């Protein structure tokens, strides 16, 4: 729900590329949907359940929109997935609360160069769209970027006492030097001082890194990515 709220907070209902819908079961609202820039997020209200008809209609909506990325509550995922999409298992981790020497923020770059962040973590994305969205969310006080040495990360939003960290990257030539680990710990220390618990999302390839770092598994879900043509 935080992802949907972050889109609403950044853009409201003024733009065609950011649409919001409500999920209804009879006369009771059971969830929300957001279609944003080629992605769809759908979330059930806590304690609510979707019928097979609702799941089918949501599947038809996804097939009509054909976004590149879909993330749904477990109770909204069709068993067969979506034709042309790859199923991706995701794990959510809470960063350990820093203490002692790990609680310092020495060396943390509070405002890394935006161009450097793009080249390091987002070089495959459309630069114009990325920059426009990044600047807007920064101006709204929603998005923040941090760096340590050559590593960078993005704090997508801070809502309800939780800070969502994403896009943690280190240039290939500087990996295995501990930069990303220190960046995460220092960022978590800073955000903890502001009253936020930091969490992030990892796929099956990167989950092991966060477990070794001491992060606590807090949940799992399934997302869907549009397959490349010919695959």
C-alpha cells in the first residue's frame, strides 16, 4: 500500500500516466490499484479477500494494459500467472538497527551527483523519464539519494515510520570491497535517527547478500516482469 500511496503523494490524479482504481467486492472496498508509467501495483486492504471473479477481472485489466512490471498482493495473483510474463519471487528484508560503531554516518554522501547515480544504477532506463520522476519526488520531499565511496542507493519514500530503500548499486570494478554494506548501514543509521525503520526488496539472486548482512526476512511476494520478445 505504501507504493501506491507514494505515487498518489507525488502525482495525485492529474496525469494520464498515473491512474488509481478501487477494488470492490459487492459494496465493500477491498483494495487499490495503481497504473503508473508502465507498471501496475494492486494491494488488498488488510484482512480482505478477493473472489475468483475479481482475480480474473484484474488479470484482464493487466492483459489490456500490458505493463512491463506487475506487483500484486498474494491474494490477487492468478495461479497461472500472466501470459508473456516471467514470475519473480521477491523477499523483503528489514535492516538491523545500527548500534555501536555501525551507528555512525561518517563518509555518507548526502547528495550524490544525480548524473552519477543515473549512470551507476539506472543506465538502462529512459533518462528523461527517470530524471523528471526523480526531480519531482525529490521536490516533494519523498525521494532521497545517498552514497558511500562509489556505491549509491535511493530511498524511495518514508511513510508510516518505514523507509523503503531501493536500487543499491556499486560499479563492477569496486564490488566486494564492502562499500554497499557500509552504505546500507550508514543510511539505516541516519534514517533510524529520524524515526524510520529501513527495509528493502530483493530477488532470489541478491537475497543471500542481505541475509549475510544480518537483515531480517519480513515477508515475501510474487511479481511479474514482461518477457523480452522472442523469449
